C-alpha cells in the first residue's frame, strides 16, 4: 500500500462512521494504514441506532441477521456479540381491508387472515412464486435493461391476476424497501434480491437479533478505533486529484479517500473532479425508502399470552408491519414500521395513529404502552431513509454506484456486491474497499 507523504494527515480518510466506514477503517488499520474516520453526527453507527425506551435498549435502526449473511455473523463473533432467534411462536396476522392497490386494482372484500407461522412462509406458498424466482435468477445473471422501463407495481398489475399473490409481493416490497411497488424499477427490485437472498425460493432462514442489539456492532468497532474517529465533522468537499478532504474547520490530506455514506447523503458533498457519469447518475436517482421505526414497551407481553407472535401486516393503516421486540433481558415490546407515503408524511403527532393501529391489531392493551420511542429515517438528512432503490429508467440510463474512481473508493451498503441495503452489504463493500487500498 502506498503510504502518505509526511505532510499528509493520514494514509486513508474514511468518510462516514456507519458500520461500513468503521469496518473499512478496522481492516485498513489491521493492514498497517494510518486512518482517520470523519463522521458528521455526534455519534457513530449511522443507520444502526440504539435507544433507551422504557427499561430496555432497543434497535431503532437495522436489527436482523438472516442465514446466508456470513460476513455479519463473522463480525458479530469477532466482536463477541451474541445472536438470538427472533421470537416467532404463535400466530401472525395479515389484515388487508378493502383497498385500492397502488396499481389501481380494487380488492372486493375485506380480508383478515391469521397465519400459523411467519408471513414470509405464506409468501413462499403463494402461486407463481417459482416464476418470480426464475426472474430473480435471470436478473442476477444478465440484468435485462428492458425490465428497467417499468415499475414492480406495473409488472404486478399486468402479469399477476391473483390479488392475494399481488398483495404478497407488494408486502415484501414494502417491508424490504419501504416504498410502494410503483416507485421501484422492476429490474432494480429483482437485481437487488438476486444480490442477496431470493425470498420466494423457500430457503429463507429465520431472522436473528443481536444481544444487546445491532447498535453494539459499530459501538465496539468505534471504541477500538479510538481517537482515529472524529465526530461532528461533516465532510463538505473531496478533491480526489489533490487528495484533500474539506470539513468545516480544516482541509485534510490523504493518499486515498473512502466514501462510506449513502448515495443520497453524498449529494451534499462537492466532488473535484466531478464523479464519473454512471456514479453521478446513481447519486441523483437513488431513493432510500422512508421508514419510521417505533418501539412501544409494555408491562406484559400480552400478545404472547394470547398465542400471537407479534408479527402482523396491516393495509391500509399508518403502521404497515409489526414484530415482537422483547429484549433478551425481558422488557416486553413491539416494534412497528411506518413506510412509504405514511412515513414521508410523518410528524410526532402520528404516534397517536400508531397506537390506534396497534389497538386494531392486538387489542386495547396495545394502546397503553409504558413508553414509546421512534426514529423517522426518511427525515434524517444523513440517511434519507433505510434501503436505497432506483426508480424505473435509472439503470437503463446508466446509473451505477460503486468505485473506485481513481483514489476515491466507494464503501457503504449501497456499493455492495452481496446484500446491498443490508448490514451484510455494508461489510461486503467495506472489506472490498479496504482490499482495493491495501492492494494498491
Ligand atoms: C429502520 C431500519 C431497519 C433496518 N433493518 C435492517 C435489518 O433488519 N437487517 C439489516 O441487515 N439491515 C437493516 N437495515 C439497513 C442497515 O441498517 C444498513 O444497511 C447499514 O446500517 C448501512 O451501513 P452503512 O455504513 O453503509 O451506512 P450508514 O449507516 O448510513 O452510515 C453512513 C454514515 O455516514 C455519515 N455521513 C453522511 N454524510 C456524511 C458527510 N458528509 N460527512 C461525514 N459523515 C457523513 C452518516 O451520519 C452515517 O453515520 C435497516 C435500516 C433501517 C433504517
């Protein structure tokens, strides 16, 4: 690895102290590099956020590990962070009131179904899923650009006459990307699934949570990096040719720069020279789905007493999905997810609607939490949402996020080859960016 000149501040400057930036910095330090990490927030972790609600610490950002994500499992082991299976015992519920779907097709009757197990298993049992699996596999192999011209919603409306199956795919889209099917390119949907796990092939494993939470991953990485990490230091400009990074108070020099921020947040950084056209197009087209994650704590896990798993899906409603969130040390809690248009319109006053929906799903006790905490990710100017996707037309117009661009290396989950959008992708991209630099 080329080392920086004596007057440089570091060999490598990493922009962003989310999981990806911190893993990248850790690998670079292990490879002998002098590293500085610059983070805009007053905390590390980015989209991994731990917060005290009631008597428990909860993840208000990313949370679950699933089988097939080896890097995340290895990192948790490396940091001594345990995984426990997500509570699934009991019935889950899908409530689809009479509604007009985003594709304009009306459902005739109210539908409320109690399922014996996980909602994802019901998705897999749906008819025509084999067809979707075939398309996901093809999208991963050759990315047919003509599939990029329409949205997932338009494809569902045209190809899937069965309303239940259409709903199931829409549920999956909303739960994964926090956007409505008509907002996402059909090709981008398929290609992102191809880069992770196919949810429709029947092999999806059970999710696990971390103890005390996923927020412990970046916290432990940052603690080991110590004063290499600077908080409250937003990067305003990167000059790749000069090897400089400008913050509000200084211009720092390094041989390499790693960009470990979401594309939507990178729009606020001035690049010299400008990013190549493909990366610039991805940067401007990228849309992270807005999501509000709410955690409500209770005196008792009354849903478990009633034989319910805590997993539910509701449409229409402010809350779109819920899951059991009881902590490993026994604080009873439900997590509720508000997505897409409802999340974009979110104000703190909407917590009253969240409690109404929880009452609809779980009864009166659900409207009487001991405490409530939430984070609105769509309104967070350093995240802009949760999982990024591209609207129809962006991929076929050449949009592609990833590097390197000379000495600018692109980490962050959106730059991953495997599991983009997930913690696994954040590590995948981080380790690739670190390897690029160490091999240079
Ligand atoms: C509600 C929610 C639920 C999720 N659930 C899951 C899940 O169950 N499983 C899963 O695997 N993933 C989940 N995810 C996704 C997961 O959290 C992310 O994939 C992962 O945390 C991304 O890490 P990152 O380092 O790539 O980006 P980030 O965490 O976004 O880190 C980027 C960092 O860059 C900083 N930054 C931005 N701009 C600048 C700048 N100009 N200068 C300096 N710093 C800057 C930001 O403040 C941030 O700290 C979820 C996300 C959300 C929001």
